[in-house]
C-alpha cells in the first residue's frame, strides 16, 4: 500500500487531485461557498418578509418575481449544492477509504470526474442568475405548467413570464449535478463492497459508511424518473412538446409524481449520512458502544425501502385520487417507526456513558434533539386530513427546516469539528467552536419557532407581501416575521465565527496526533493528516467499530485494528 | 400553542380535533425524548474515576427496549390512521348532491367566481367589463355563500396550477388546468374571511387574494336580488386583467 508516492504538487493536490481526501476537500470548499450563496438568498427574502416596503440593502426593491426567484434558488442551492456535496460527497470521499482501511477509492479518475461535473453544474447554476429574465423562479419543485410552456400563435412561450434561459440552465445544472452524484455513488458503493481491509465485514463498518452507502443506493434507484421528467420538461420548454401541457393532451400532475418519487427518497439521502455521523461521534464522547447497531442497520434498510412508497404525501391536495391518499397516509406514518428506532438508539447511547461535551458532541446531541422536532411535526403533514390545513403553510417550512437544517448543518458541523484534526492535522479552537455552536442553536430556533406559529396562524408560504389579505396580515404575525428575520441575520453573522475558526486553524491551529480522541475506527490508525495512500501498512480488523469501555480491557477504548 | 389556530367557521370541526390529537401524541413523545436527552446528559457527565458502562444494545432485554418502542409507535400510528381515514373520506370523497353551486375560475393572478342562484348566474371578479372594480375588497374578488346550506364548488384553471384555500373553513384543493375538481363545505358563521391561492403561480402569486363572504340566508337573498344580473350560463370568459397595481 501507498508508500512509494511522491509529494504531490499544488496542481496535483488542489486543482486536479486523484487523492480521495483532496477531492473531498474540493467538494467541501465548493459547498461552503454555495452555502454562503444560499444564505444570502435567504437574507433577501427574509428582509422582504419583515420589512415589505423598504428596499433590501445591497439588493434594492424586491418584487414578486425576484422574491420567487430567491426562494426557488435558495431551496435548490441548499439541497443540491450544499447538503448533498457536504454530507455525501465531501465526507463520503474523505471517510470511506479511511474507515475501511483502503488507500483510495476504487475509481480515482471517476471520482475526479464526478467533482468536475459537479463544479460545472455549480458554475451553470450561478450563471443562471445573470441571464435575461433572471434565474428560475417557479419553486425548487419546478412544477409545470408554471415552469413549462404554452403555445401562443404557434410560438412556444413560458407561463412564467420572461424566465426562459434561467429555467433551462436550472434544468441543465440539476441534471449535471445528478450525473455527478450518480458517478460518485457508484464509486462509493463499489469501494465499500470491494476494498474493505482484512477482517472488516459489513457489520464491522462504522455507521457513517452504512448510512452513506444506503443513501447512495437510494439516490441511484430514485433519480431515474426525475431525469426522465427533466428531459420531458426541457423538451416542452424548448421544442414545444406537450408532455405536461393540458392543451396538447399532456398532464401536469405526471411531473409531480416523477419529481416526488425522487424527491422524497432525496430527503433521506440527506438525513441518513448526518445520522450516521451522530452515531459514530456519540460513542466516542460517551465512551460506550452505539446502542443497537444491528437493529438500527436493519431499520435503516427498511426505511430506504419505505422511502419509495410514500411520495404522494406531497400531493394529497394536488388532485390525486382521494382514495390513494389513504394508502399514502398509512405508509407515510409508518416512517415514524424506523426514525423512532434511530433516534432512541442515539439517545440510549448516552445512557450509562461517561459523557464529554466537546464541540462535535454538542453538535451531535443537539442535532438529535432538533431533528426530533422535525420528525414529530412530520406526522401533522403526513396525515392527509390534517394536511388539508397545513398544505403550503409556514408550518411546512418550519417542519422541513427542522429536518434538513439539523441534518445539513448540525451534521456537517459535527463532522467537520470531529474529523478536522484528522483531515488537516490541526485542532480547531474549542472556545470559538462552542460560541459558534451556542449562537447557531439559539438563532436557528429563533427563526423557525416563530414560523411554526405563523403557520398555525394560517400564513401561506411563498407570498412576498401579505397586504392583500386581512387574517394573514396581523401585527402579531408581522412581529413574528421580524423576529425570524433578525434571528436569520444573527445566524448568518454567526457563521463568520465558524469560517474564521476553520481557516485560521487550518493555517495555524495546534498540531494533532494520530488519534487525539482515543477513538476506535480505522481512520484514527492513519497519521494526521493521512498522507497520499493513507496507511503505512495493511490493517487487519479484529472487532466492531464502537468498542469502548469493554469490560476487562486495560484502556477504555479497543481500536478495530489492534488485536 | 393551540390557541393560535384561526377560528373554524365551517362544519369540518373534527379536523381541529385530529390536529389536536396528533399534537398531543407527538408532544408526549417529544417530551419523553427530550427528558431522556437532558436527563442522560446531566446524569452521565464524565466524572473522574467513573468508567462508562458497556451497553451495546445487543442483549435480549436491550433489543426488547427498542422493539417495545417500535410497538408503541405502531400503536399510536394506528390510532392516528383510524381517526384520519373517515374524516378524509367525509371531506374529500362524500360530496353532497344538494347545495349551492359555485364555479371557481383561477388565473394568473385573480379569481372569477360564478354563483348559481335562483336569479341566474352571478359572477364576481376583480374588474367588471368596464374595467372598474367589481364586488371586490382591496382588489380581491368575493365568493358569496350562505349559512345553513352546503356549498359545492367546482375548480378550473385558465393557465397554471393554483390552489383554492380558505383557512377559516379548513378547505384546500389544488386547481389543475385541463381538469375540473369538485369539493364542498358548509359555513356556519357569517363574516368575511381570507381566501388565497396556495400554490406558487408566478410573480403575482402574492397578490392573488380573494374573500369569502358568508351571509345569513336572508342577507344572501338580498345580495342576490341586488346583484340581479343574469349572465350567460357558460363560464365567464373573464376579462383580461392587468396585474393588480394595488401595491
């Protein structure tokens, strides 16, 4: 294994790397940049919601069209260009070979290609802000006919006004992003199945690897229908076909099915890796095994299968046959079972522990608690009759931010702060890390608790100004929106603390040893940072991933690689 | 938290009961889980000389704890399902045969309501044929119904997806171009309530307001008499409306 590698040049390391760790770093830095873009978009529409009559600083007047564009692109950027690249691509790349004791991915060139396609997709998406008519503005779900075409006097025109190239580039960017993640996912699964070192059975793998691989599999199996839908959409827009145009015999609801058949599994593609990180981090700082490892793996596989038969709960009020809603309600509510098992397994992992509240541990525990709020409020929405009231309401917005924000950001911050010493060979600043954690928790809840209340009150989402109504335009609701916006400004400012800590520690943090936490999984057997090729010898695995405080053992940790 | 739902002025009262039931059930789970998270964090904070217990969740008893949680969640799921299905069927599938018929035409970015009355069809929309505001509040067209009689609505869209939503009645139904959907409600309390589009429909989505006006039966008759205009039976063509410049 990789001992004869020469030291890579700057270009080889940062521009066209083949090393999985450097490709992971490319993903991570690109996603951090895109998170800044997504945060800025949130700033624009939240300012409008709080102070509808004032121009937004740095942007100017925000009308209905620009507002829709900001909302659409915020969702698109955060899901496809922040959550997925951070949780799956960056940490999948970094962790998979290290955790299975391999020197690299099975297909390093395919890996490099998947990042390059991803980068191209990000450039195209950013470019779409600057084309005539502006970026896509028909919501991240891109429902037709708003986002598709109509035929006026024989000419193809857009229902959504002048948004033509913005929408086309949106489709192109999303399609390329999917291609990139399909390539990446195939690489991840191949690597995990074929390159595990001696003695590492599937049930000796850390939970992160189970979760990233199940997520990759679910993604690969669900993305096909949406790509078909995207091609049909592009053809409707550019050629004038009528797949989704009722005037030509097409059906707009068909697209919703294609979208959500992918869209619901996609939610789990994002959630699972984060839960995997929590499940690997909590044992390290509770100094005890993860509770119910095998049961959780089985229930996660069950969840992956279940995610393919629940999609129409997004369409209860969208004109599907009402009899179908009864079926989809029952399957949807069943989701509470595997998630209940996972969350309680994480919580029970604390029981009887010797808990150290380090920064990654704080992120993991609070991430579980925040995700719990998102999970339970999903029941209100997955129940078809109760969804009649909540459909397109701010309750929905608060609900999915309580699932996706803990997954994306709590998950990513837990992972970054935990693996930072391994990745960069240096420690982050603990004080700045705790400050960042505390302020993020406060401001995150400060944004979305008010939105639960405005939702219960009846405020609809995607409305740029409530003045046209009476009941949706009360002073109390307005005050809640002001609170949410102020907390968003606080949340955005808080992230500067993280960026400062990240880049300063990368450059000059205190040096880390190979295994600073006394952890047990294989990545801690490599040097910090691991050299090209990762390990200086072939490792053999003797036990499961979370063997802490084993009775009779001398130390309170029993590494996988030491007999 | 519950006091924040708007008053329910229709007959779908059980829906509030269902939402409340779900909130209580998930609220209990939330409290139990949070109590465990906070409790364990305090109880098992690292102390010098105290080693963690080796609990891997792999003995029969420990697996039993997780399976017990599975059984409990399944039971609560089932309790929610058996309340949900009959209610859903009543609201969405059992459309009454008798009632006041109204046509709802949605288009970017306004509403045209056609009321079938004994004096003929009465249409309300943002502007009348002369381009003046016609039966609208702040540019929002009004849908007129009466207490004591069920209202059966049929939904059509002229262009893109819209959604017919009246919070005070707990009514939501998307409107799909090329299809006609029917639904129903019965209002019990006279007054004026918000009516909104709840599916993003373009840059004017936030201007696509309407009002529901619930009359007593007597007031309703007076309104019909005052309107008294009989329009053609076919759905109104709808005036081409410039984007509402109210803002």
